[in-house]
C-alpha cells in the first residue's frame, strides 16, 4: 500500500525539456518507426539509408543528377549523388537542426518525399559517426558529427563534381548489434529506379536502372503468371500498370513521390475504384468490385505537392483531395486502353466472368 511519503512530487522540478537531438535519441521510434537488428526490411537501419537516399532522389526528380553511388562497407553507409549540393552556408543546419531545409519551398522542391525537415537529422542523431560533404561549383564544406554532435567542420576548394556525399554508421548504443541484409537494400534500389526512369543507382558495383518504369516492376513481380499483357499508363503525375493472374486475392504496390506506401492510402483506393469504373464503362456491364479484383496485381505511383502521411515512416497516404482526380484519370485510361487492345480486353473480361461464376457457385454451395 502506497503511503504519502512513497509518492513522487509532481512540481516544476519534474518537468523536463529535451533538445531535438536528445528527443530523437530517446524516442527514436517516433522518427524511424522501429529499431530492429536488420532481419526485417522495415528495421530502422534501412530507414536511415532510405532517408539519405530520398534526398538524392528528390534532386533527381527536380532534374539534377541522374546517378547515385552507394557503398556499404561493414556497417558504414556511403551515399554520393550528383545533384546541386546543399547550399554551403547551411550544410551544418540542414543535417542537425530540426525543421530546416529547402523542401518547404515548393519552387525548389515540388514533389518531395521528405517534407518535415527531420529525415537526415534523425540519421545524424542516431549514428555513432556521421559526415556530410557538399560540393558546389569548385567549393566544398564538410561537417563531421558523433551521435549528432558537431565535432569538426572543413571547407575549401575541390575539383570534384557538384553533389552531396553522406557517410554514417548507425549507433549500436541505439540499435544494438545489427547487420545489413543486402537483399533488402537491393529490393529498395530496384523500386527507386522503377519509379524514376533515367536514374542509375550503383550499389557496391552492381547497377540498377529501368527503361519502362512500373511496366518493368510489374513484369518482374508477375512474370509468366500474367493472364494477359499488362495494362500500362503514364502521365506527368500518375503512372500505373496492372494485370490478372490466377492467384487468389488482390495485390498492389503503391508509391507517392517515390515512397513505397506499404499500407496503401487514398491513392490506392482511388486506383481500385478507377479500374472498376473503367472496365464497367468499357464492357457496358455492372461487374462487382470483388469479381474484377480477384487475381489482380497492380502498381501505381503518383506525385503530390503536399503529401500527408499517417506517420513519419510514410507508409500510408491520407490526402483525400487526390481521390477524385485519380479515379477519373484511371477510369479514362483503362477504358481507352481496352478499346485499343481488343485481345487484352477479351482476356480480361474472360477472367472477370470466370471470377463471377466461381463466386456465385460458392454462394450456392453455402
């Protein structure tokens, strides 16, 4: 039984204010989702790699630098891009001060993944050693950190090409003993190049690139299992592809500004609805969604100027205003494609009719 003397006083002395660095290290899950030891693709050490590469991808999206070199040596990650480089006077701030960055300026970065000014700062804070070097027009600034604390800063001239070099080692104090799984990394790199046609990533000497984007992604995922040639569409802000297989259920790979939204979101639900409407409008039928989606495998990628994600790890999109435009564009594109490709349309409808028949037979049995 607690007595009054056992109770802790709740007064001004119990109120603690953490610096942003202390908060990231103490509450790392709020920033990177989970810790883990590298045995799961969502473990924090992979999120750190992603946060750094996302900045290089954003440069590519804005038209600067089509190559990213990545090296993994023991547990040190080195990322070198050939974008514009961080403005030299802001190198330290951009990797150490929360809510500092150019991505709030939509004239500079229109379709970015990292919008909240946290990503690279979290990498810095959660690394035992962290170095960033920015090269701009013959000049450079390099900053060295340990556990988020600035240790040294250099500046001078160089003949290196413009861009940013980032090196870091995730802190074992935070993550414990861990080991990177290269297969998790290479899968992520493939996604990057599928979503960014013209980008080349080199990882420990292995090259990744794609000429047909989501068409290539779906081809790799489905391969010979597809029932008909995949339906593919691409515009400035929307790209999608889908086909049917004989597998059960429905599968989707969805992306926003290059971010893999593993839990879907408003864009994915709009994609599903657009496919349904497009097929029904083409066929002049009223198929149920379940019959159209059984065995469907689809990929969708969109660009949104102000994405709203449901967490810092950005697994699910929440923007409601994107639904109606996506539904309409997908519907129109699907209907147009089916009119132009009758053999594909016939095979697709055969699959849907088969699904409908199986569903009704099961209902009768029940």
